[in-house]
């Protein structure tokens, strides 16, 4: 079976309408649903966000998180409680980590006849550093987390004597000249199925996770002063990507040989990695690029509205009166 890629907001309502340039009436939204007493409906979101101001994905009130902001907007639109919405993300990005293709799902007891207005309303309510890129109906079998068959993360390093001020929120600055060839050679050792216990930080949230993960590619791409490390895998342990990058940076500085990677993997001991690099790479250089799913879980259910990718604004032609 294959895989496919698929601060509180300002005053939300004024005189019954959403306070945004969209100005979409909540009455209109309510008129665009079909109620079904037999069961609920599932909806898939693709979300992009700048994680600079947020304490990661996972729900908490303060400091705010991405899940909190999404739920606030969905509650306003659907008039459902957060327990009814049951919003679940594909992965729990850390504080300061960004996303271009985070995926989440939620449920409603009603079916929408159109998603364009719901999509516009969501982005009208969300702060500008969080955007819903896509919203679609989902089959009951779809689960944002458990239907996933791979994730793609990208880590950006700005490798020059001084930091480009326009990259400061989205790339880690390394003034040491890095040897990209050595990093590329070392990254190849991560490819394949391995026990990544040595590259995971401890967490109490997920119990005892399976340490066996499969990495299908780990690319090191030089783009002038910008170095992109892009890794795709079946899943990742807590802070695994940032720990792998931290070691690759030490190898890029030529402080370590590339063959240190299989040696550390073999130990299955986080304390071994700590001998060579104390902390994970800074979170602001990391971005969740995409989440890939089983193809049959991405099919649209019967009697569902079309997927919304957002509406383009157009200028209508007007006829000017002439004497």
C-alpha cells in the first residue's frame, strides 16, 4: 500500500460577523451544514505555522500553543466544545519549531455542503503566523497520527561569518565553516532501520515508544550559505531529528569522524551521544515539511464537499457610465 503527501486573536466577532477582511457571516456558515443524527464526520486540515511565538503543538493555555489557537477558532465556527471536536495532530512539534505541512483532524456531528467559507473563516480567526492551507473531508479510517506512513523534516543552517537577519527566525547560525561532504557522508549512516534510542530524549508523554524507526533518506543540500538537512522517516522519537543534526554539525566542523554515527547507534544509550554533543540543535531551524499517508485513507468519502485550497480574490469588471 503506497503513501501520498497530502497571544489570543483579536476580537473575533462584531455584530454577528467574523472580524476580518473575509467578513463571513456565522449565519451563512450555519446554513451550509447538513445534520446527521446517525454519526459524525471527520475533517482533515493541512496547516502551516511559524512556531517562534508558540510553546509547540500540544494543547496548553499558557504560553499558547498551535493546537490551542486552532481549537479556539474551531470552537467559534462550529459552536462545539474541544472534547467534541477531538482535534489531533500528526506530530507534536516542540516550542519554536515550524511547520509547512502539519496535518490534523477533527470531527463534527454535521456535514458541510461547502468548505470554502469554513476555510476562510478559520484563517480569518487565526493569527497571521498560523494558516490552514487545506481542508477536506476524511474517511472514518483516517487518523492524522496513526494513518501516517512517513514524515519529512527540514533543518536549515545558515553557515557564514554573520547571520542573515532575514533568516534569523528560520535557520540556525553557525559561524564555523562546515564540511557539507563530511555531513552528507555521515547522514547516510542514519538511512535504514535502526534503534534510535541513543538519539532520543526521555519523555513521559508517550509511555515507552518503539525505538525502531526507518529513515528512507537524509539529504544534505548546499545552497550558498544556506545548508538544508532534509530527512524522511517512518516516524521519529522525541527530539531525534534535532539530536541527529547536532551530531552532524560537530562532524561538519571536523571535530568528529563520520563513522561516529554507527558507533553511537550501536550503543542504544543517550549518554553516549552526550559525550560528543550536549544539547539538541536549536528548535528554530527545524520545520515539519510534510506528512505522507496511506493512499486509501486520503480518499474523499461519499457525499462530501470538495477539498478547499482557499479562494482567490478576483476583480470584477464594472461598466462606467459615459455621457
